């Protein structure tokens, strides 16, 4: 079940893809990572999906990564006494802590933390940005606003506060319970919502405590202010364009996406593009030309993965959405211009042996036109460094740990599988040659480049580079 591409596909599971048959079809169509969205469904639902994924993994003998996506804080207005109200441009509307039902002049906003940081002139966005209010005056209990963009407002619609850093942890009580459950059933990645500051990422890292990798979802303008530090702390980053597009002017989202991708490439951190990639395929069997171009643009930028949300979770054509995404990626990566663009974004390299070995690996692979690069890595660090270099040759990673092999399923270009532990350079070379042929990466007489860390079994020591030739 080897993919003929480098960029990976993340497919969200949901009501449209609950059965083993449908999940298997997504995997066969090209899904590399399955996303469990903890904003919806019960723990029992997620456990059943996880069990199905692991069954499919065993059937195909290919590691499958699972990403659990935490809901994060949800800021919402209260309820209205007589149904939805119309807010007209230029009129006054008050938000307050009074829990009584609202009307056309006021409503409850049960989040005192918002009032603590609001300032005159700040904007509040309601119902995914459809309604815009501007603060005229405020205190710790209420805010008097002017309606800048009006519309109909109904019960419990969402609230976004783009101009402020809110004193709220990204991990609610629900998230903490979900996190422990998700880790207990074996999630490989944890997607952290509502990231505003580097401290938010640090809090999640401490709670996860190495049991999975942490992926920071960038959906708040405040996170862009701290971009470099957040990227540096995170194990991976997601450009969550949905909420980002609500809180930022839409014309800024493309350049912000490019900036995040460049930053991740510099730091060698996996980066995922998400939201509305094939939105039309929720209802239609084929995508729009704009959607195919959107996916292609992300692939040309060298992203690690692209993600499908409602398209596979609730859409009418989940398998077709994965299939067309798979074909778009394959087509882009066969374009010679693709390699030129990927080559232009070089990572920041430290003055360490591991970085020097990774850079040398890429150079050797290019000069010798090797059939494949083989990495041995218990922690995954060696494989991540190889992927960071974006070599033209395909990358295989062999590890003694199933958990590491699964985690690497999200990373650009990595084809991971488990193997027996090695204890000598000779056995490493022999196994690399055998497995490269077995996995159909090489043929007799072709050359491969091998990287590993010595002594074997000690993580974070990429210090060995070996060239080998497949025996005739």
C-alpha cells in the first residue's frame, strides 16, 4: 500500500464514514491520516472508529496515523426570548453578563474574560463573522456596541474577538477529559485549538507528556504575532483557514498561509493546510477548478499534508474527495517545476552533526541519483530531518516502535514501517537493502543512501551516512 506521492492526505471521520467498509475505502483511495473530531460525537464513537482503523492497519500491514482534534473554548452569545432578532447597521446593541433572555437591544455574553480585555474600538464578530459590532464603551460586566455589519442573530451563535488576546486556556475541562481518553486509545497526534501564545502550546505539551505529538492549529490572529516561537515549540502546525478567515480580512489569509508554511519549512516542522479544500464535494461528485488549484498551490509550496473535513465526515462523496485529492497531488509532484519550487525553501540548519548529515544525505542522493533514502530511527528524529530536506528521492523509515511509524504518517515523503532492532552497521545495511527491495523502492544494482544514529537505540543522534548498492 505504498503511495506514489510525498504530500499526505488527512481525512476526517464522521457520520458519512462510520463503517469499516467506508473507512477502508478512504484508506484505499489515499488517506494517510484519520482525524477524529472531538467537537462532535461521544467517546464510544471515537473508540469504535479507532478500533476499525487499527484493524485496517493490521490488514494492510502499513502504519496509519490518527489525529485527535480537540474542540477548544467555544464563545457564544446567550438565547433570545422571542426568536431571532435583526441587528441593523448603525444601531446600538449591548452585550452583558445578565443571563436573562435577549432582545433586539441586548443579549447575554456569558464570558466575563472577554469583558476584561475589551477596549473601545475593538470589533466583535458574531455568527462566523456575518455580524460585526464595534465597542463604543465597556466595563467588566458589559459592552455597548455599534452595529457595523448587521444581520439576523439567533440563539448561541459564536463570538470571535480578533483584536484581543483572551485570558483563556486553549484546554477546557471537556478538552482535558477528551485528551486523556484520546491518548488512552492510542491517538498519535493531538490537534490543539484556540492557540494564541507560545504558553498555550507549552501547556498542552506538559499535559500530553510525550504520549503523542502536539499539532498547533493557527486560527487566531494573536498566534500569528507569536508565529516563530509557536512553530518552534510545536511538533507540527495546521493552517486552520476557517476561523482564521473569520477573524482576519479574507484578502490577508493567502499571504498568512504562505508565511506560516515558510516558517514551518524553515524550522523543519510538518505543516498541514485545512478547511474548505474540496468544499463543493460535500454535495457534488466533482470539485471546482478553484478548489483543485487551491490544493495544487499548497503542494507546490511543499506542505506536509492537506486535510478534508466535512467532505469526508458528512459529505455525499467521501471516497471520491480523497481520490481526486490523491490524483491532484500526484500530478503536481510529477511537474518538474514542483521540485524547483520545493528546492527554494531551505530549512534553518544548526551547527550539529545531525543537520550536517541530513544536508549531506540530500546532496549525495541528488548527485548519485539514488533510488531511495533509508533512515533508521527509534524516535523519528532522523526521519524528520530527512523529510525536512525535501530530497528528490523517496524516503523510507524503519523503526522498532509502532508508535513512531504511525506518527510519521503525517510527514512529507515518509514511508514508515516497523522492523526488528539492529545492533551493527552491517546488519543495518543488509536490512536496508532487503526492505528497500521488498517495499518496491529499489531493484538490483541500484544505490541507496542510509542515515542513522549511533550508538543504536539512543534517540536524537543522526550521525551516520552510508551509501549502499542493492546486490545483483
